[in-house]
């Protein structure tokens, strides 16, 4: 690849110490317990594209999002933004201009807006904080523009968040995120709290803004159908590791990793009315005590001795990469091609 | 018993009197469920789908009340029963599964004790018999080493396992009807698939009818025989699941189907329905959907449509009205 990606993440790790208090540990004779929320994740995002992370709850996808915007500090590994290393908080602090080019949209539009602030103040906060505009009149005009851009009325600036529905609140969050003119947006489940018809409005709006403002998205979601709709590339996470990544078409047409296949199989499809699905066995193991070797092996139909022992390395394949011994050893059954024409 | 209908709801209206006037959460809803049938009830938040379920099982939160209409279970009216009689029906004849398995189990009691209590309330069994039945129920819903798990507390189960326990509780007294209110919404996709399959298998085996309330059309498509689409407290369209999904008649159903991101063909834009569902205190005159409807015409703004036959389904829309407008 000739051009440098906008964001690249190498061997990113984050552990959380969830041990009991010291005294309890001494009395009960227990050791420390550590959750490896993100355990060696690599990916890169090019400018103007949408990279999605999917996975079930507890797989570490939201932690990755928070690491990238700097809400958490990585335990290890690097985050590289246009060639500048911003992984550690100290180095990140030296580049405030980069922080300003990133923004985040959160999942719950009810919790992420201050109920005591007027919408105009909420949207203007990034402008005031970073002193982008000085005069009140300028700020007011800009807030009006931003609100219009997300499909609200400039007059809505005088209202409070409770006067809006969930979808409209999410529009306010987007307007606030856009206020600082970011180029890179991290969207953590932006539509999962919304109804389908409203979700469609927000997804359409996000795509429209991406085209207009040449935005780059890191999109976090558990909904594969939404991910399929919005993304250029998709990474699938399982227990803190990226098990497969590929461009969207490849991943959805020829998924390789057994976990990806299982997820795709589990989506209820409107066309499959009445059809029985392939049973999916087991549950996500506790991240406190992940299985050794490939963490998916207890649920994997293809697991063998090696999978129980050795952590698979990411293997470059056509259109992406996959971390699976079965793929490496060529004992992967062919993926059923969808009969639908 | 001449009618095969298990549950019959006629012109149900649920009201919430408030200081600023009466809110109508469910308005003139009529539906029926045959024995062993799965009826999906789908709609966006605030459409009145959970409220309909709560009214049927007699668990409306005050000040909500059934203002008019009838609910009949096997021909017997159950909407006006006194509290203690309704209690006997609840659990014995109508079971319930709620969205959050953590809040529907008592965290201070072992799951076995909760099951045994439910079984003994409704069935004339000794404690030992009830215990055997509880173990069997847990095995039935796919909980491994059930005899041992019966002594565990709810917090020792994972989300999916907890929902299995809740299903076992709902099935404990072999009810004829289960009201499942968003049973899979709190679960991950892979677990959701397991639970849906389980629910379908159990209902087939036990011949239980299910009213499946959800906002997820995919779940409905996989599980239900018939589906009712609700909008602003009313049924917009009701019919066999294939017909409603493939050949929707009501513009709201059409919009709802288009708004679901589909796998397989990538559209640049999703069909969107502009605006949002009206609040209960501001339901528009005429058809409640008229301000958002792309095919709205004069009659929609003044006259409220009732469900009328449209293909194999019934749709509450003037577009499908056979007779010309008689205004």
C-alpha cells in the first residue's frame, strides 16, 4: 500500500484490573483478576471509508472505540493517526490538533446529552471549548447551520433535550460531534437505541454527511445487517481479539472464520420465514477466564488439539485477514452460497 | 366449544387518565389467536404492543385501565375478573415472558425454589413431585446438569441461561397461551437464535399458543404464523406472516420493511419514513399515520380507517377500501 492509512492500530491491548479489594484478597486467599478486554488488535482505516467492528457484548468493541478517542489509555500497543503516534496519554497531549479532528457519537442519546442545557449550548460546547469562534453571533449562526445540516431547525437551539424524540436527540449528538469539524468519527452503536424507521433516518443521514464532508467512520455495532449496509470494511471481534477482517462484500459472501459464519447464520432473515436455522451452540465464555488457545474453540465445530493449545495468528487472505487454524490447515468446509438470486 | 379460538380480543381500548386528559394507549384493537398458533405483534416503541399484552394478562399498571372491549380466553371473559380469579388464570392458563430475565427472577431465591413455588401454586403436586418437574422443565429448556443448577441463584446464570429459566417458569403450569414481551431483545444474536428456536420447539411440543411482542421483524419472520403490525395504539395491518412481509398493503408496513437494512443487496439509501410516531397526547385526526404517509389523500385526514380485507390480510388503510369514499 502506497498511501498511509488515516488511522492504524497495532497490537492494541487494554487490561482492566477487576480484583477484589486488597483486604478481601488477603483474607480469602484470592489472586488478582484481570480482564483482557482488548488483546492484541490490529487494523487500519483509510480516509473516507467506514470500518466497522462487530461482535457480541463483552467482546471489547466499545473498549477499542474508547481507546482510539483517548477515553482509555492502552496497556500496550500503538495507535497511529496519520503517522503520528497517539497511543499514550502523554504523547496524545502533545497533539491537541489531532484530538480535535476526532469526535465520538455515543449509543444512548438519552444519557449523552445534558438535560439541563439548551440544545444550542450542547452543540456550541466544542466551539466554545476549543475557541473556534469568538463572538456569540458567530456561534449562534454556526449552531444554526449545524442543526440544519442534521435535519433539525435552527430554532430548535432554544429547546431542551427532553423536548425531542430519540432519533432527534441522536441528530443533536451528531451535530455536536460535527461542530469541531472533525474528519474522523467514532460511532459506538449509534442506532441500537432507536426504532427501525428512525434507525434508517440516522443511517441515511450519516452516509449523506460522510459523502458531503468526506468523513471517516469507525462504526461499532452488534447488528450485522446495519454493518453490512454502512461499511466498507468489517472486523469481527471475539473476546478481545479480531478474528477476521475483510472488505464488506468478501466478508458477507465468503466468511472464513467459524465465528463469523456462526454470526451470519444467526441473523434472522426476512426471507427465511419458517426455516429452521442451524443450531448455534454455547455462549461467550467469561472474559475473566478465557479458554486457552483460540478463544472460540469450545463453540467451534472445527476445533482440534492445536486450537485448544495455540492462539491462532492473523493470516492474510484475499480481501482481508483471518485468525484461524482451520483456515491455515485447509480443513474449512465450503461456505454455503446463498440460494437467493 | 364450537370456536377453535383460544384468545379473542375485541375492540380493546386501554386508557391512562392523567391530569392533562386521557391518553389512549391501545385503541380499538381486535385480534384472535388459535390454539398452538404464534401471533407476532410488531411495532415501534410507543405503538401499544406491550400494553396490549399487559391488558390480556391483566397486568396493566394503574392508572392504566381497560376502558372498553372484551378479552375472552376459550370463550370465557377474563377482562373483568376480580383480582384473585385473574391470579389463578395468570400462570395457569396464560404464562408470561418478559424482556429482561434479570428482573423477572427474584434474586434472593434459588431458581429451583421459584420453579417449585410456581408449580405448586398451580398444580396439585407434592414438593418432591414439583421438584422432579422443575428439573425436567430445566432440562427441557436446555440447561445442562439441571439437577445441580436447580440449587443456584439467578445471578449464577448467564443472560441466555436466565432467559431459559424464565421460559421454564412460564411453561411450569402448562399454560395454553404465553405472552412473550420482547423475549430476545436483551440477548446477543447467537443467543437470540437459540432462544427463538427453543420457544418454537417447546410451543410445538406442548401445543402452546404464543403472542410474541417484539420490534424485531426478523424474529417475527422466523417464528410467527401471523403478524399484527401496530402503529400509535391501533393495528395497521394483520395477516399471515408471509403476506405481510412480502406483500404489505399498509404504507406504514411498506415503510417499515424498507427501513430494515437487508443483507444480500446493498442499497445506497434505506427507505425512510420521515418524522416519528406521534405522542399519545397528539394523535392526529383521521388515520394516525397520515402526516408521515407518502400516499395520503383527503379522506385519511378526516376519517379513521378500520382494518379491512386486503388480499389475505387486513389493513387499516383507505387505499384498500373497496367502496368509494362516501363523504
